[in-house]
């Protein structure tokens, strides 16, 4: 496919953006599928066959979401050979906050020991927060408001697993990832982006507590702090909408699927990735699939898969790259860019 595109000229990016480095961080504990078989009382090989997972990572009780994000930030800086002082804005793009107030960006910046006065705020669109944050970062870079932005996604999904719910308990892993972005010279950047939300699916994937809805004054139960998913209904809604959404994203970019050199999806589940391959006809050589070794890392899934594409040579300068995912809401988000 790359060879066929060597002489193709694509539309200039509508928003200049250069991903100058990515980085990742993982908790200390690797959980194998065999250990999950034992925990769930299943025969050996059950989890790997059912969920498509060989291993994933779970944070211990004393590990910090903010510190994990800080490690990913410093890993990205190291890959770029940049000092921490280069960053003048941190955008936290995580699905779950460290606490209600202050925002999680503050906690990550403190753990990363960034200089006082550096700006920071959160962008939250659940599993597709990284895509939303890239769009925000591009706008700020092109106005000249900031020069070097660190986008950090960090989630400890294991803290919200309901182990009595087999379907949801099998898919999640913890992790953090960071992308350092600058405006660049204009030859790289965002060609098109598209987000769509369908609120009819708001109750299909949720954690009820943590805000004003379920708290000590309004009433709450322990289960309100755990992740709840109506898997079949969620899959039906997403499956009914994804082809149309995908076509609209490609149309907005002025491209076809054959033009896309690399597709970095949210690693939602083994079933979701198989559905993307078959329903959208995405070739395996184009799709970046890291689900087997990391599971669904919520907001960190897309930037972790992007990091894998960067370090493995699948993120090719001048060749269109697509980021795409679904999230609680139900929300679709995608972006086509030249890296």
C-alpha cells in the first residue's frame, strides 16, 4: 500500500501539528490470562480464547495514576531529547479523574515536577479523550498561545472493575501514554477530524459515582463506583452507526480507506477490533492492534497504540494516519493527519 501512495499528493493539513515524540508507562504488575482463569474459576485458556488477551497490567493499591502519567510524560520527553522546561502546557486527556478537584492535569504536573506557572487543564471525552485533546492542542498551537504541549492520558481501569461481571472484567488494563506536540513547519498536521455523540446510549457504559449524581448527600452504593456495561446493547448501537460514521470521516478528509497508511483504533475489545477489520474492511497490515498484550486501557489505549506505531516505523511521515475510537456517551471520534 505504501508503494502505491508514494507519488500521491494529499491536501495540505487544515491545522499544522507535529507529533515530535510519544512515551508510555505501565504499572509494575503484569497479569496473565492464566492468572485471570484462576481468579474467575475457569479452565486454563478460557480468558485468552474468550477475550483475546494474553496479558495486561494492573496497578497495585499504592500506585498512583498521576505518577504513571508523569512517567509517560518524561518518557516522551526522553524520546524527543527535550528538557521538561520545553513544555508550556499540559493537557490531561484521561477518562477518570484522580479526584473531583483539582483537575488531574495538576496532579500529573506535580508528580512530574514541572516548573511552577506551566499551564494545565483536562479534556475528558472518555476513551477518545486523546483525539479531542489533539484537536484542542492544534487550535492553541496555531493561535500562538503555546509552543510545546504535552498531552497525557492515564487511567487505572482496574480500580473500577466489577469482578462479578465477567464480560467487563476481562477486557481492562491500566496504563499511561503521552504525546509531545508542536506546530511544526506546516507539512504535518490534521487533515480532518470528526466527533459525534449519541446520548441515547449514555446508560450503556458508565460509572455512576464520582460526581454530583451519586454522593453521600444524594445517596450512593459501593457498586456506583464500579464500571457497568450493557455489552450487547452497546455493541448493537455502535455497530449500527460505525459504518456511516467511518464514511463521513473519510469524506471529510477527502480520502478513501486505500489512502490510509496506518489506522490506530481504540483498543476497546477483541470483538470490536475484529468487527472493524471485517465490517469496515480494514486490512490487518493497516490496523494497529496491541489489545492482546495491554487490554483496553481506556483513554490511554489510543496514544499507547500510537506510540507502538511510532517506534515500530508504522507512523510514516507524509503518509495519512487515522486515529479512531468509540467511547461512553455513545461517542465516536476520529482524526486523519499527516505525521
